[in-house]
C-alpha cells in the first residue's frame, strides 16, 4: 500500500506540474497555456512594462518600438510598431504567448496573428485597479506568480495611499489635453480620468464620446477648468512654457490661466496603463493640490 500510495502521489504531482493554465484576458476571453510561457512577445510598450513587473523580462523575446522601460527592455528584438507589425519576425521568434493591445494593433494584423495559432492575451486595462489584476494574470501565464503578486500588492498600496490622501479633497475641474491641433482630450472611460478622480479632480469632458474626443477652444472656455494638464516627454515638474499649454495664455480670464494652473506630466508615467502610472498619479495629485492652494 505504501508503494502504491507513493506511485499515486508522484502521478498526481506530475499531472499538476503539467496542468494547463487558464486565465481571462481584458476582453473576457479565456487564454490557456499547456505550461508557463517561455517565449513571449509584447505588442505594446505598456505590456512590456507589465511583463517585466510580473517577473517575465527574461522570457521576452520580442517587443514593439518605444518599449523602453525598464532600460533592459531596449535590448529586446523589435517586431514592429503600433502602425505595422513584422509578422515574419514574429513567426521566426517562435513565441508561445503574444500579449496584444487591441486598440494599438491593426485588426487585419491581429487576424493574421490568430492564424499563427499562438495564444493571444489582450491587455486593455481601463481602470487603475485593473493594472494589479493584469500583473496577477500575467504572472500565472508566465509561472512567476510570486514576483507578480508582490508587484500587484505594492501597486495597490501605492494607489490606496493616494486615494486616502487626495480623493476626498475639494474637487478641482480639469481639462486633460491630449493634443493641441486638433484639440483632443480623454473621456471618463479612459484610465487618465480615473487618475484625475483619484486626486480629487473632475474631468470636465468625462461624458463625451468617443474615448479620445475632439473638442473646440470654445468648449474649453465654456467649461472653464481650474487646471489644464497635458503629457510631455520627460516632464518632471509643472511646466507652463510648453507651446501647447502656453497658447492658453491668450485667454487670461480662463481660471486655469488666471491661477497659473497649467501642468505637464511625463507621458510615460500618466498615459501607459502600467505600474508606473502610480508615479504619474502622485505628480498629478500634487499638481491639483497646488491648484487648490492658489484659489483666491
């Protein structure tokens, strides 16, 4: 009986070692791997950050342009960019998992990827809390749950601290400027709007459609935001000298201009749905606190 019990134990252990891994991606679809992924391709910069944070950097064999964080990600072979993927290169790299950004990759090329019969995980976090969930799920697919779960817990703590400190502060109306010509913003479904709310702010164009709506200068003037925020490469502090923000000084009666509440944040920290958005959120919260201090 003892020998039989040991045999059963080892058989069960072997089955568990090779048990399929199934998680749900951000489209609600199930993604199943026969074993933890060993050769992974990232098709978005934020995905690359998520994979490294989840402990899968050593398994990354391909990534798209602008996958520049952490620094070692710059050495990963490139497989195209958000406009065009190098499908032949992707095939040659023999991935066993491809992590896709649905809104950043062309539908026709996604269809071609499906024809490869390689499991696709769609990464499309919509809310701040989704980032921790993404880390946990990717950790399961990579077989790096210990690292991924730790990163998820640290991220949740960072967001919880900011929420406790700022979410109930007196509200500040905010216009988030994505682009200046044409003038574009983000609606309430975008994660940046979540960040604004976390900081006690209110997105003045939250109810617009689509996700990235075009607005007029007259609409911004009518909304009269107390703060105007934009993303800028490498911005580390509020900056009112950026051309896309400085143009607003033509309307000195606009509340954001009158109180000098024109702020720029490093776009990599505020626009990428990855763990570093906690850093961008902290800066935005501090900027909105400055706006509160300037009330007359």
